[in-house]
C-alpha cells in the first residue's frame, strides 16, 4: 500500500467515528481510551430503546430478550478471545476490576504466608496494587521481574524470579508506557510446568492484536471495552473454568445466588457467581458490536496501519532535537505507544501546550510509577495510536513539538 492509498483508507475509516466529524482534535491518547464508531453508539442506544429490562431476572418477554442479548454478547466475547466456554467470560466494569477480582479471589484459595507472587516492573498499577494487597492479606511475598532499559524481559530475568514458592505470576502483554510486548505464551507455559497460575493484563493488547487465550495458555486475562471502541464501564475477565469454580465470589448480593437462608447461601454457577447486582447489559451488547466492528475491519488492517503509523511517528519524533523516546530504539518494538521526554520542558507543560493546538496526548506517570522510577524519570509525555489515526495528524503533532523547542529558545 502506497502513501496515498494509506491516506485514502484512513479517510474512509474515520467516517465511522462521529467524534472526528464533529470535533477539531488530533487525538493521540488511545492507550487511555479509544473513540467509538457509530455502530457501537447505536447498539447501546438500541438496547435502551428496544430491549431495556433487567437481564436474568424477569420471566416476561422483554426481560427474556434482554437476557438473550446479554448472553449472546458473552458468547461473542468468548469466540473473540478463543475461550473454551462462554461461562469463562465474566463481565466487569473494566480491566482494573477484573484484575482485582482475580487477585482477591485467587489469594483466598492459593496463598499462604511466605508464598510468592511475581509481577513485572512494567505493570500498570491495576496489575500491581491488587497483588500488593493480596500479599498483605495473606502474608505472601511480592517479587518483581525487572526489564532492560529498552523494555525487554529476558528469559534469565524471568526464570531467576521464579522459585518453588511462586504461586502466581501476573504480567502485562503490552506495556502501556513502553509499548513493548511480552512473550506471555512462553512464560505461561513455563509457569504451568511448575503448577503456577498465570494472570495476564490484556488492556493494551486485545484492542490491537489477535489474542487467543487457549493458544497463549493463560489462566486469566483481563481487558477493558473502552480501549477497543466500546463504551466505558464494561470490561471482561477471562478465567480458566476449573479455577473459577474453586474461587469464592468477589461481590455478594442479587443474582449471584441459587438460594439464601438466614444463615447461609448457595452461590450461582459461573459466570453469574461473579456478577452480583444489575449488570451493564447495554455495555455488553455494545462491546459485542465493537468486536464485530473489529472483525469486519480485520486485525490485518488494524496492525498494518498501526505499525506504519508507529514507525512514521517514531522517525518524525526522533528527528526533533531534544526528543528522547523511552524504551527500545527500534520503532517496531513500541506497538503504537511512544512515551518521550523533551529537553527543558516538563511533560505536563508539553501536554498543555499541545492542547492549545487541539492535540490530545497524555502526560504523567501513566499509572506505572515503579517503572518510571526504575527508568530514572518521574514522568513523560505519551503518544498512543489507533488505526484511525493519520500521518497528517502525526505531522501536526511533530510540528507543534518543534515549535515548543523554538519557543524555549533551543532551535532545531
């Protein structure tokens, strides 16, 4: 595909996203949340206009329709990530809730004093804090696998962190700061050979690359709908059925029980055991529509465009004097995420100045403070790309970066 074909393809794709037709913004914060195509917005609206009733509770026709749409959405998610059974799909609010559920419930059946939980240094706080708390509750020990300054976890570093006391390993598939991709298939296999449970954070991978939980061999995988073109407030925790059946509930209340007496309760079977209270049915239905949109677009198109844009942005940014991209010097290792510092300008100031030009980027520690401390920085500015971004947007962004340098008196 030549540059003009790439440009025309981007124009057609952007027609699917209402925000780009109504707002003058260069949106480069896709690791935080993605924009929503019209079909997803309409799917959520359609649920409330045509199917709105409380799923799983009523015996009347409308409630049964809502239940069917909700459970059909679960099946769509299961197929999308290659789960063996739709009962292995638990709907949550987001990836954070899914990881909290896994950490809290697994700790009750797996951990005791002096057992070890292993996480990587590059984890988002959502895949760190729940394990910190699990260690505190049980007396277990939390250990870290460190990466190279380029964002690579070596086999030696991984294996050295694992001992006969290790019970759980939790690791992101793609770092939200470095964009680096971890070989969780290899690590999950290594863990299973030693009876260790492997929990994966898929928040930055599931929207961008094909993810099949059976092929990866992970025991748990958590991700958010809002990063993959679905609404905010809907997420997924995949869990291996044999483990979910052993785990106690995370929340207690309506619709997660079979029966209740004054003294005790019998809990519902999975997945409903983990979905207490009124569920986000419209969000689940819209997530299913987002998955259909991804499947229709094709990961071949998504990956090709995002790889091209990452390389293009990397080359343009590194040509600006004073820009330092964090992590690998190889653009192909960044998977749509480029975090950087700019000499003489605080990341928050970079983001504020860019905002004056209607360019949206993220600045701060990106909910990964231990990683940034390990890398010797307190904060950075992050550009994160999606397949609907364009080279023209990147040019606008880089021109603004260069202008910041000139305004600071640094020149080119």
